[in-house]
C-alpha cells in the first residue's frame, strides 16, 4: 500500500489504531463473493475522512459493513472500543452512528417531520431529549423548517438530501457514514452540502464520506483512503495528496 504522510488539521487526533472508529482487516462478503479483502481505516472525533475509488471498488460495501448491513467474516469494526461485527444495524445506530445511504431512502408518504420522528424513535432517544434531537437536525438545516409538514419524497433533490443527512444526525451523535451525498445535485447545492459536512466534523463528529467527486472530497477531508477491488491501495493527508494529483489517474476514473 502506498501512503502519503503529512500533518492534518490536528495532528494530536490522528493516531492510527485509537479513537472513534477503527476498521481493522475487515473481510466482507455478498453471498460467496469476497468483496472487502482486509480493509483497514480510522476516523477520529472532529475529523472528516474521505473514501474514494472507482465504481464497484468497495466503497459502499465498506460503509454498509460498518453499519451492519453486509456480512463480515473477519476483522474488527470498533467504535469507541466496542466491536460492532455481528451486531444488527439498529444496535449500531443506537450506539450513535448515523448513516446516509446513496439513494436517500425517504419513507414513502411520510412528511419531513415524520422522517425525523422515526429517526428519534429508532435511536431510542429518551423522551426528555427527543425535542433537542429534532432541533439538532434543524439547526444544521434551518431551511427545512418551513417544510416539516410536506411529504419528504416530493421535495427537491437537494432538500431530500438535507432530510437524509438531518435524519442521520439525529441518530449519529458520534459518527456519520455518508454515501455519495452530492450525487445528482446541482454544483452549488453539492458545494453547500460539502461545507455543511465539514462544519459537522469541525463541531466534533467523526465523518466518513464516500464521494465520487474526488476534487471536492480532497478539499473537505482531513485524510483520504483509496479503495480498489476491495483493498485499500492508497492513503494519506488530504492536503498532501492535493499537491500530487498523479495518484488519481492510477486509482480513480477521471
């Protein structure tokens, strides 16, 4: 594996092998297909980490493995030291991990408020904290407040993506797993969504971002991992990698 070394935003938070999320030598399968073949990565509190790669390289499988949605037959996935391997997705969510799937998955026929309400109930937020959990999403996306009683699936693509991220924030008190958040969005809306995720990380969340827009991801991220055919093939500090774009032609479809 080729690795670029460099100083991040907060070097004291970058120690590999300790912190919020530790994925270690993970082996994941779809049936008999061995998709992830020893993936390892880390995310620290207050850090945005980008996972890049070609279509079909294993990016989505990585976040689904962390979330408990794919069969993991080897390795470890730890959040604050607790191993998630073998746990169902609802247990992972209740531990404080939020997931934004690439297709948004608005609940059919439900309003924005009801989408958020389901996230509150699914995370088993104590009754006395439920209003503040809803407020957490609206503080990040105040433009959704006038639309709380509209059917979420009838909103614009950008607004639906805000609902998806806001819903994940309600569950994700510690860590967000974000899959292709800018897909299908106008460039200005995609850029604003990226800035929002950067602010979320700066406020203390860990964010693992899967993103096809590698240039945008490199601008947002503290660190970057590149996956190819289920293996991490390149990693390093995002600022250093921006200075040497030759690796993109080798590992990404540009």
